[in-house]
């Protein structure tokens, strides 16, 4: 159950950081050619760092608890990255995205 809480928390944090309007003023423009641009517009990239952040603060919560070691840090980052990406591909502001092939304009 702890992994489910962790994955959902990481997804929520990632969504806020990548898509939240509150960060529009500090998020780099999408056409900018900087490394931070990719980080702040990619759920997979931001998902990793969200997972690593949550791992680092896991001692302050009762939702999930992991031993502090480098292996768990990498595993939590990778788990967060993967689940954040998959869930961001499956869901958007309008709900479940169901794409069965190419769109015809």
C-alpha cells in the first residue's frame, strides 16, 4: 500500500510542477533552449526528481516509509518517473485519453 501512496503522491507533485498554473511565471518557456526547459515540461524527467524529493522527506510522513540508502533513492526516483509518465499519458484535464490511431482533421 505504501508504494501506491508513494506513486500517487509523486504523480500529483509532478503534475503540479509540470502543468500547474502557479508555476507559469517561473517555468522556462517551452521554446527556450535550456536544460531546465526539458525538466519543467517533461513528466518523466520531473517525475524522477519528484520521487527523489519524496524519498528524501519520507521520514516526515506516515504514508510511506523507506530505508535511507542509495538503492532505494534510485528505485523511488525511477518508480516515480515511470508512473508519472504513464499516468500523464493516460489522463489529462478532460479525463481519460483514449486514442485509437491517428486523428483525422
